[in-house]
């Protein structure tokens, strides 16, 4: 673009009086000669009224990609409006060219400004960001340190590991000396070491196993585990058995975990010597059958259900086919806890063999412990499981046991399960209602008739529970039952709307389309149309186009047509460009921008040549450029300086050059 044309665009900007003309001139200038565009835009910004300043600031964002050096200089401009706009443009488009700005911000006395500077140093690729970021780890503000650590994480690679370990040591010493808390910063740096280390750092990480700082040792252990190199196994075993610097419990647990993850059988004997109570999970990963007796003893001694579950999961990893192997060995234990865990494990692989043991266990267990056994029996088709559920609910009909039964039913199906859940819903405590709702939704459309019937009969004080359950449904097969509820006077309307709006499918579309002609009021029609738009699939496009003609939920319909991105909707959207309502024109233009069909180019140009609403013009310009700036000859012979056609012709030329 020659200088004369760029200057003509600048002159037209200064002479523009309407917001749309200003916007179009700035849009055209953003593609002109950068120096001319910068001078014209900043000159306009200095004298522009406050309501037009945002237009100039947006134009500078485009220049941040093309001429960041000009904007960098402008950040020191005497005019605060220009300086701030240039700064915001460089922040919106981070680049290496803006490094001096980010460094200046990072050195600011303002903590917020320094935090922002460190953050943007992490968003560029310049190697010059490294030293300032490590220096910022010593900033007086913990917040600045945290931002610096996050940016270091973005940049770091295997060449940074030594410096990262030294930074961790320094922060740990400062924590101890000054009684400060830098845990967040240290966690980020440790995570960076673990994630960014490579095999080239193996020697450094092994050396770190003997570091004076326990946190450095733990980080090196974790990093070696992630690398998965067998060369680390022997040094890790030596660290476990002969720690040179002490072995805090947290460090020991991490070391044991890593040895298990490395999967090397050489670690089994040292882990057994360390004790199954500590090394159990790792021994499970290593398939150490010799640990089964001790693990069974720990399971027998478990004091809480959580501990019992953890040891049972470890034993599950050691499963074997023999009678002396888990889980069959556990069936002979004197401990009820062990027999229960063994039978539940056996049910996963040999349900027929497990059923007999589960039936025998059920009456011996407490009502709470019986729930999982009952679930396993029901999943096998054994009616005794429902007796176990009934006993649990008899002892605790509204609290822990009720919640456990509801949770178990999420994985079960059938009429008895559905009846059980419907019986739980009215009485269970509020904090567990969501468990029942989730379990009912998992039953699918089969339970909907009964649920809807119960909801309609429920009093006002309980209906919200049924509504919450209905809102959870995502089964397309239930759409035909939910759509008729979407009328104003139906108390279940909102629940049905939430469910259908979140269930895009052909079935949902068919149900809502069938319900639309039956709407008793414009409000009902609008509600159904909004749900149809939110759940729309391509099959719904004809109905959405018809909805545009009824003036029901127009914005939702236009948004849906754009989201679907189907060119079949373009003619209907083009028709909306001539609407007298600005919101309609804007919505149609935004939808056309998402579809990006060249066929919409000429109508969009026609709109841009006459449009007076700024928001509409901005949407139309975006859509026109997205569709390839096709004008169908509408701009031929009209590109005279001083006119909108001149601005559009220039934008078209730049678009085609790109």
C-alpha cells in the first residue's frame, strides 16, 4: 500500500463524524503502512472523546503484531491515554519485541505491576527472560515470587534444572532463617524440576539424592521416578536402606512410591525389609506375592473403612489363581474384614464362585459394611442383595447408610432399584439428595414415568428434590416425556428445560419441535424455542429458521445457527441483516461470521455501506473478513476517498493479499 493511500485513510479518519465511519477507518488503517497508521491512530486517540477512545485502542492491538517497536516507544508517551493504550496493546499481544516493557513492569515498585511483568515474561519465548525471572524469586513480595515461579515453569527445559535446584535450596534456607512461608513458590519450582527433567539430568538428579535439603532430595526422587530409567533403581535402593541425610516419613513414602512405579524386581526385597505398612502400595505394583500374608494381617487390623479399602486395593493388584493366593486365600481367614474384601475381589473375576461367600457374609456384617456386599449380589442378579439394602436402611434410613445405598444404586439397574431410589428421595438428608438424583438419572428413561408421577404428587416442600432429579437426566429417549412439561403453569417446567437444553440429540429436537405448536402462550413458545436452540443439532435447522419468523427467542436461535455452522442457514441469516432491529442484525452478522460462507459477502458489504449502529458494523466487518471479503462487485467503481466504499475496498485488498 503506497504512502498516498495510507495518508488518504488517515485523512478520512480525522474527518469522520460517525462512530461506524471511525471504526471502519481505523480498521482499514490497521492494515495500512504501520508508521502512518500509528501516527494517525495515536493522533486520533489524543483528541478523541472518551466514548471513541476504545475504538482507537482496539486498532492499536492490530499494530502490536505488525509494528511492536512503535508501540513500545509509545508506552513512554507524555499523553497518558496514548501510553496506556500502547501498553495494553502490547499486553494483549505478547511478543519478544515487547521485552523491555515487561522488564520495566517486573522492576516496578508496585506489587501488582511487578506480578504482571513476571507473568508476561512467561508468555514470550525470549531467552533474556531467564535471569530476571530467577532474580524475581528473591522479591520482597511472595506474590511476585509466585508469578515468577509460574513463568519459569513455562520456559524451563533440561538446561534449567541445576539452577532450579539451587533456587529451591535458597528459598528453603530463607524460609528457615526468616520464618517465612514460600511453600507455593517452592512447590511450583519442584514441579518444574520433576516435569522438565530429561535423561541428560540423570547424574545431577542421582547426586541430589544426598543433598542436605530434604525437599531437594524428595524432588530428585520424584524426577527420577518420572524418567523411569532403570539406572536410578540401585541409587534409590541405597538411599532407602542407607540414608545419608536422614529419612523423614514424607520422603520415605515418596521413595517407596517411586521404587514401585519403576517396576524393577530388585526393589522387592528392600521394600519388604522397609515394612509392608510403608511399602505395601509399591509391593502391589511390583506384584510381590510374598507380601500377601503381611498385607492380609494389615487388612485384618485396619481401624477405619478407608484403611481397609486401601489395603484391599493393594491386595487386588496381587491377585492370583491359586488357592493360596489372593483373593481365595483370604476367604479362609478368621477375620470377617479380610473375608469380605476377598469375596468382593473374587466377585470381579469369578462372580459365580463369589456369590456363595457373599451370601454367607451378608448376615454377619454390620449394616454399613453390608452395603457393598449387597451391591455385588444385586449386580449378579441375587435377590438377597436387596435384603442387605433393606437392613442398612432400617438401621439408618436418612443418613450414612442411605447415602451409601444411593451411591451403590448408581451402578445398578432394574425396577427394584428404581423403586428403592424413589423411596429414598423424599426422606434422605439434604446433603445426600444429589447421590439419589445421580443414581436416578443413571437409570435412564425407564424411570421417568414413575419419577414424573411422584413429582406431580409431591407437596411444595419436597418437589424441589424431584425437580433436581429430573434436571440431571441426559437420556435422549426421555425427551418425549419431558417436553410436554415445558408450559408456564407446570411446576416441573424448569427441571425439564434444564435437562433438555443439555441433551443435544435428534430425539430432543423431535420432542421439542412437536411440543412447540402446542404452546399455550407466547411465553411457553419462547421457552421451548430457547431449549430447542440450546440443544440444537443440524436436524433442527429448519425449525430454527421457522422460529426466526415468529420472533420467539431470536437471539438464542441466531446463536444456535452460528454455532452449528451449516451453510443451509445462510439465506435466512442474510434476510435478518435487513431487520429494523439492531440486535437481530448483530446476531445474524455474528452467526455469518462463524459460518464464513463467501455467499454472504455481498449482503454484508451492503449492510456495512449503510449501517449506523456500531455493534452491528463491528460484527458485520468481522463476518465479511471471515468470509473472504467477497463483495460481488458491490464496491466496483465506488472506492472514492472519503466514502465507506473506499475503506471497505482497502480492507478487501489487504484481506486478499493475506
